[in-house]
C-alpha cells in the first residue's frame, strides 16, 4: 500500500476494480486525473521527507560531536504545537498532524541515537 491508496481507503491506487461495468467513462477519467495528482503529491512528500532527514542527520552529527542528547523535548513540544496550528490553518486534522510528526520525531531520535553510538 502507498499513500495514494488512502484516497478512499480501499483501492490499490492503480484503478483496479474501478472499471466495473456501468461506471461512466467521465467518472473513470476524473478518478484517474485525481489519482495522478495524488501520485504527484506522494512523490513530493517523499522528496520533502528525504530533504528533512538529510537536515536532521546533520543535526545528529552536530549533537554527537558536542555530546548533546539525541532528543530535545522542549524543541519537540514547540514543533508539535506549531504543526498543530499549521494543520488547523490548513483545515487538516491537528491530531493527525501531531501523530505524523511524532512518528517522524521518533525516527529522527533513533537516527540521532545511532549516530551518537558511532554506528553511522
């Protein structure tokens, strides 16, 4: 499953099963257009996450060089609050945005711990 599968929670993102008899061609075309946009957004999200992790890896190396802890609870709390506000302004569920950021933060901390242990 990829992010585009979440467009309706049931599809595989390829349109398989959407060409059942009786579906108007204009509906199929509109669905394909929307899914193409979703695929483009998914690609942008992946590239943005890759750039974010490149930056956080540099932070991890900086922290390791200066014996700073991998986690920064104060920074994390302020980032969560900031992201929740951004989500609200964008009409995105703030709880979802927070869950996503918490997932990313956990991965960043894991990377920082690995760097600090000299494993990277």
